[in-house]
């Protein structure tokens, strides 16, 4: 574990190129980092020299990156620094790469909306076999009419739908991702997640 881990703030200098490899998909793009400094003598902000990095993102991060990032987007890139030297046409050239662990938009410059991606592999979203029986029992208990909120004053407009905690089969979802309980409604517990 002698990796150099860095976090860079800058802009996407090129479009994201995505390709499939035998070990999974990889996305690549060039990332520009330009430091800004306050010039006390002239009382203005000045740009320093721009450093360019090649950022690589593998598998799900690469696929999500391809769908999310455009040229010029302000980004925060966190990953492992790799410096390599190559000889080309008799000249030694140094390349600086980042193997990205996490990439996100820099919200200092604008807003961004997160959208969860459905996984194609069901093994990623299913619970182990021993927990599946408990999950199905909790789901059926939450949906039964005995647990439904009656329209007798519990809701504000006589709503007869069942209101309760969502039971998720995806471990990365939280209770905040489900429907919220209206004011005055009775919440029904669906059991442990």
C-alpha cells in the first residue's frame, strides 16, 4: 500500500472516451488543473501554469463518468497518482496519470442532480438467501390491509394507502430514499432492514 493518493480540483479538458477491455470498461479523459493566486501588487487574481493529467476510471465509475461529464465541467478527482516515463522518437517524456477512485462535480461553480443507476447484475442487489425469507415476510406484512392507514382522520384527506418504512433489497439505499410520511399519518414499521 505505497500508493500516492491525491485529490485534484480542476476542469475536464477533453471529452470522456469509454472502451471495453477484458477486465472491464475503462473511461479516460484529460484533466486540467490551473492554480489561481492573489497578486497583492496588482490586487487581482492571476492564473498559474496549467497542469494536465490523464484520468482513468474503471468499471461502474467509468460508465457513470461517461454519462455524466462533459468538456469544461468543473470536477473533483480523487485517486492514485501514477508517474511514468516513456521514450518516443529519441526523447524522454513524462506522463502523469490518475487512477480515479471517486469523481464528482465541483459544486462551488454550479448545481448537480444525482441519479441512481440500476445495476444489471442482480447479484449486486439481492440479499443473501437466509435474509430473503425475512425480507419477503416484511414486505407482505407492510402491504397487508391490517397495517394500512384507515381514512378515519389519520390522513389529512382520507387517504387509505399504506404508509410505512420502505424495505430495500439494495444495501446502499437508505430510508431517506423511500416515500416520506405525511404530517398526521401513522407510520408502520416493516421490520429490520
